[in-house]
C-alpha cells in the first residue's frame, strides 16, 4: 500500500516566559531568555492510504500539537512531515473567523483552498444542510454555541473531500444525533480509502472506528500499533493514573519528561 503520511523525528519547541519583559528581551537581545518547552520530542509514525489512526494520551501529551502539524497549520521545529494529497483538520472553532457569518466562513475557507465561485455555490447548500444550521447560517460565528461551531467546521471539512482527514475532539461537543451522523460520514470516508486521524478521549469510539493507535505521553511516542494491542494497555494506564493522588501525578509527569 502507498504511504499517505510520513512523520519522521518531529519535535516542536515553544518558549515559556515568566513575564512580558522576558519575552521582549528574548526578541531584541542575543542572549536566550525563557525556558525551552518541547510539546513533541522525536515523534515518528506513518500511515497507509485508508488507515484510521487514533491519537490517545492524557491532556498535555501533544495530541493536538501533532494534529496541527500534520494538518500544516503549525510548523514543526525539527524533523519532517510528508503528506500525500490535501489534509483538513476538524476541531472546535478551527479556522473559523468569529466576526464573519457561517456562510462567509464557508466561502472564505473554500476560496483559500482554491475552489472556484461556481464550485462554492454548488458546495454551500450541502455544507449548510449537513451542519443543520439553516436558521443561523447568516449569523456571526461568535454567537454560535460550541456544538454549532463544531458542526460547521466538520461539515466544511468533509464536503471539501480531503485526502487526509484529521478530527480533533470535534465530536465531543454537540448532540448525540449529530455525532452519530458524523461517524457515519467518517465510515463513508473510510470506505473510499481516505486516511483519517481521530483524536478523542472516547475509548468506545476508538474501539469502533480506529485500526491503529498512536499513544503519546508528554510529547513522546509511548507505543504505536494495532488497536487491539495498544488500546488495552492505554486503558490500563488510564485506570492507574486516575487513582493517583495529585502529588503522584505531578511526580510521574516530572519523571516521564526527564
């Protein structure tokens, strides 16, 4: 099978500053100020066309950072990412302009992706219908609920028909009926041989939908393999982690980031 995603030794470094003054000094002076923080460290994985890969890990493990890098929204600090075809990220509010209406966001997003006005006119009613936002489509997005924003973002992304679809917690908000409809749409993409990355805290959804699991722990790959092998180990870890005290969790984080 052909590779659709190749991520090789990707790291992402941010600077943490204790004050705005320290941030300003780091910009204007040669001496380095601030603390280096690695959201990702030497992450590698690959996907075949048609793979559905789940990203799991506790909060702060780098799942969303890696999703944004694969979607080409955020650049990696080091390493390399190769994507075969176009990719689209679905996340709550991702890429939406709050001051614009839902309709204007659809048109802007499609124009940025190179669609013609005629193509946009054909896509627009399909996007609006799938998002179930007919009554609100001409209202500013800043007035939308989280569920409405998620529905609009999901509908835009699936209707532009990308080669690689990245879903980051987009089904965790909104009603169950729309989540079920969205999962059906994702299954349709799967049947078409599209590659998908699914980021969620829902273990049942991972079991139902994903064939492979990438387990991230504090920015590093803990394990990558088939769902039936990796997910039980992750579930066992989560059960143990939940039973830890606050102090034990902090000690564990420090140890794992060494």
